[in-house]
């Protein structure tokens, strides 16, 4: 698997460090980290990552709102939602975007790898 550029978005510094460590250990590059939706949108525009991991519950605007805003900027943006929010509660919303996968929190690394592979194969 080739290394991809990631934006990691989560209000928890610990979770960001955890995800970043896993991704870098798999040969990926974390080009930026954001702790809220506003930072995520700004960093997405400036860093242009291949994939973004996105928490849903953050202070201020939600991760879903950030995804919607980023999708307006880049309709081809790809996301892995990493959240403790029940997948069924957000499934209809994120499945409509096509380039979006869901991994529960705390992330199981096999599931995260599978989401990365699925998103990158579907865009090839």
C-alpha cells in the first residue's frame, strides 16, 4: 500500500496522537491535525490531503458540518469518520457522500486499514 497524506481531525489530542502514530507506522504522512471543524476546513484547503479522519462530536460545529463544507470546496474529498457516535445514527447522511467510511472509536486498526483501502480503490 502506498503512503497517503492525511488530515487527522479530533478534539482529543490523545486520539489524534494515537491515529497519527498508527498512520505513520503504516507509511502514511499526517500533513496536519485539527481540533475542531473550523481548523479542519482551513487545513484541508491549505494541505489538500488524500484522506481525512474526522471525529463527529467536537466543540462548536460538528464533524458532519465540516465534511459538508469541505465537500463544497472539493467534491472528491474522502473521509473516514472515526467516532463513538452510533454508526446507524449517521449512516444515511455519510453514505450519501460515497467517499466516506465509518470506523468506531476507539479505532480498530484492521477496520481503519480496510476503510483506507476501500476509499483509495474506489477513487482510482
